[in-house]
C-alpha cells in the first residue's frame, strides 16, 4: 500500500515526501520537539479498513482539535473526489472520537449545513454512522458529513506526539505541532509532576481525642487521609476520616470528641426513677434506680439499677412496674361474673369485676369487687336468689290468663288480659314479671265498647239509626247514598262491631266519569276542572282551531250525569281562498293549491311576458280570513319615448303608440340626405334601438352652374362670390357631399 505523509510547521512549506521525512527526522533530533504529523492513503477503503490501516502504520485516525488544524488540513491535503475518512463514529447513538473514546462536544462540532441527517439509508438497511471531511470542496470546505461506513474513501491518519511518560499525573492531549498535559485532580505543573498540599496546622487534635494519618504522594498532600479517634466514653462528631482534596483544602473541618449519650429513660407510669450523672445527664457512667408505686411491683428484670456504658447503650433493658395479682374468682351460680378486659384472664391490681344474676334471680351481696394493693378482693362473693311476682287481680268484666301450668310467677312469666263482649280493654293487653318481682304493666280495666262518630259523606248523605248524638254503641247502623251526578264507591251500610270498629269503611261519592276527549286535528282542546285524562260530571271542554282553520260543529261540550259528553267532537276545516284569475300578458304560478282550491298559506307568484312589466305585487298569500294578501297585478306594455319626424324629413311608425317591438322608419325631403339609422325599434328596456336620425342639405349641379355664369372664371374675379355663397351655405349645414358623377364642386 502506498501512502503519503505531511506535517504542519510555522513556515507551511511543502516538498516531496522523502525530503520532508528527512527534514522531519533532523528537526526532531535537533530540537527534541515531539511533532504531530498527518498521513493519508493513496487508495480508498471503507471506514473500518481505514482505521485499521491508520493504527497499523501510525497512531490512529485524525481527531480534529480546533479550527486552525482544519485550515491546515484543507490547504495541505490534495483534492479527492470521495473526500477523507476521519476518526468520528456514532456509538450507541453518540458521536464519539474513536481514538480517545470521548463524546463529541457541542462546541467542537464542525458539521456542514443540515448535517448530520442520516438521510442516505442504503438498500441494505445501513445508517450513516461514520464521518467524512470535505477537503477543497467548492462549498463548505473543511466541514463534516455523516456517511455510510461501507463507502470507499481516503484514510486520514496522524502520528501522536504524546509518549507514555509525557505527563506524570495527567492525560496527554495532542495539539498541532505539539502536545499538552491535562492534569488529574490534585496535580499541576507542565508535566503534572507537582502535587497539591494541604496545611497540617489545620489538623487540630480535639480534647479526649487522637489523630493518625496515611499519605499516598507525600506528607499532607493530595489524597492523604487522617483518621481521628476518641477515648473510652467519647465519640467523634464526624466518624469519617479527613481527606486532602484537589483544591488543597481538607474535606471538612476537624471533628470533636463528644461525651457518649445513652437513650433518655422515660418515667414509668406506675413508678419512679432516680439517676446519678457524674459526667452528664444520661451519659457515660450514669446510674438510674427504679421503684414502683403502691399496688405495683417490678417485672422479671434482674436488677432495678441500670448503668450507661461506653457503647452508648444501657447495660440492661429498662424495667417496668406491673400490677400485683389477686386470686381467680369462682363462677356465680345462676349468675354471671363480668370483669374489665375480659380477654385478659389475669386479676391484677385495680381490676374491677361486677356480678349479675340469670333471668328469674336477684343478687344478694355486693354487685362489684376490686383487686386491692394487698392482692385481695375488696368484697365477698355474692349469691343469686330466685324471684317471683304476685298473682294479678282485676275489676269486673276483666278476664286474666296467666297459663294453667305456672305454679309460680317467675321473671319472664306473662299474663294476658281481655274483656267480656261489649267491653273494650283500657290499658295493656299483656304484662311480664320483671327481674325485680314486679309486673311490667299496670292491671287494665274494661270499658263499654264505643264506635267513632261517622264522618260526613262528601257529595252524599249519611243516615244513622239508634245512635245518640255523636255516640254509637255496638250494633248501631248507618246507611249511605250519593247526590245527583255521583255514584257510590263502597258499602251502602256499616254496623258498629263488638271491637268498637265499624264493619265497613266509609264509602265515597265519586263523580260520574266521561271518556277522554280526543285531540282536535288542526285545533286546540281546552278542558276545565279535568285532571289529566279524567273528566267528571260538570267538567267542560271548549274547542278552537289553529290559524287558517275554522270550526265546524259545537264550540263547547259538557260531561253529563250519565257519563256522556253533551256534544260530538267538531272538526277544523282549512280556510279557502277564491281561485286566482289568469294574468293577461303574464304568467301565474301557484304553490300548495290543489286544482282551483287554495287554502291558508298557499302562495301565487306573477311575472309578465317579454315587452311587459308588472304593475303591483309579484306574490300573494292566502290569508287566515280566506282573502288573498295582495290585489291582482296587471302587465303593462313597455313604452319608449315619443319620436318626432326630423326637420326636412318624414317618419312612419308601425303602431300608434311607441310600445315594445313597434318600429319607426325615416325619410328626407328632396335635396336632403338621411344622417343616422333609417329604422328604429322599441326594445325591452323602454329605449329605441338607435339614435334619432337627421336630414342634411345636399348642394346640386344647378348651384355650381349659377356660380360660374355669374362670376365668370371660378378662379378669377368670381372668387368673392363663391366665398359669399359658401358662408351662406354654412349657416344651413356643416357638411356638403360631392357627387363624383357630376361637375358639382364640394365645399368642405
């Protein structure tokens, strides 16, 4: 493979590659300057082959550093039709310098206009992931373009100036004709050989503390680490070590040694705590003693004393005070024992239990006991005794039933009460023996049965027998009837029963109902007193028609007592207008009418034949009163202005009046000629088809002869006479015509 190379110097001179190579070698030996050189291939290859070739023969593909470098390459490199590959490629959708594996920054981009566009997707589905540089291009020279990596282009390489030992603690960066060191954090100098140092005086050893340091690059220099420690019972405010940073400052201020603190102990709700703090409250070497209130004792803790250790923890868990325990209560015969917190089966200090007896028993003894601080119950256990009620006795007419099998009336026993026929119970029907041996209800009494007064019957009559005033007893009867126009709904008679209730409910007198009135087509039905579609005796309905219709039949109907309407349903008939007459010299067009019949809302329009114009309305409508809204129009003939015969002429017209299509012809007298149209016609817009003509005088042959005889030679002394005649003729006309077949002279 053939190749070329070049290098960039201050003089920018170019010679053959052999001389340049010798000069390059001599300059490097004389000046010991490391040079960054450029090389390119004589043949084209794809991007991957180009990079392999660059790495085999030189350092790598060219990585553009700045605009000056672009200008140099554009002036030095020869023009190649397919341009040059450079060391940028899209990796994971990021444009990356392959030599340094660094992403292309925004400020370092040199893309051509509208690039990169990934716009040329190949038929094989490959994208434009590689970059070419335009060299000596007619436009946008030196700019970049994204391109398919499989295309053949010239490889552009460079030989690095950086060596393994160019920078002590930094990264060597190539520059044009030189290199520079970008120092790692914490280093500086031309070769990054100097290390940043932190001040040892800032490392203050705290009270109760110690310090130990380790160094990587020298005492108290970058990355040196200093760890603090504290005496027993003390702890660092910042546990992490201090580090000398790249700025020459310690990573944070020196820590302090603080007294170790144990968790603050809470006061027991049923006890007390007493602490002794030689160094500080709840701190290292603090001692706390616990005691319990009356009725409480310490739990199973080994000791009632706790001590704060150097670890910041108490030497044991905090003890608590638990209540003392009483003996378990025995079951209560025929009763129930209920204690606080039934789920807790223990009987501790302060716990209260209450007693209740089963149904039919009463409590004998204390109803409540409490566990005391001496671990004993405050009262003796009570007992449950059986409860009974006395046999209830009532007054006359009362029937009592307490059951035949009950020998004793115990709690929950029941007795029912009823009265003899003709009497009603005053009081409770049932009473129950309660747990305290008393009946739940008072003994009732029996009172003679009374029915309530019968209410008046609306639109009807009530007739009662055997009643005294408003009081009705068992067996009294009442009958019912309705007024005219109403019919009875319910029983015709009711009887006062032995239970004080009427045998039948009060009936009602319901008005006779007529059928619903049907809708009136093209009309309105207005009913009074009716509810919805229901109509009763006496209800009325009136009828009216919509606009353009007239009522045929009764205007009102009434619901009769026999449930029939007094009048039949009327009809609404459309209002009719008279037939429209024919329009002389015109056309009538009607819409909505059938034959010669026209109803409300039908319309007729009018138009005239050619030569006629409409006088009156062009439309008429059949009104709600059966009359047409407009009078019948007429078609009048279109008239043109009157014409008169021209002076020295005659006029002959086809019609007596100058109406549409009439014609007038014109002629002139002897020695006069017609100037204008010989025939005029009256057209549709009321004007003549042309301008009225005139008759102009014509000079004859006899006049010319007379002029010659009177004056002799026309060109001689008769000239004055000719001028005089001309002047006289001009008074009569402004134009003279020459007859080419005569010897007349035209005077124009």
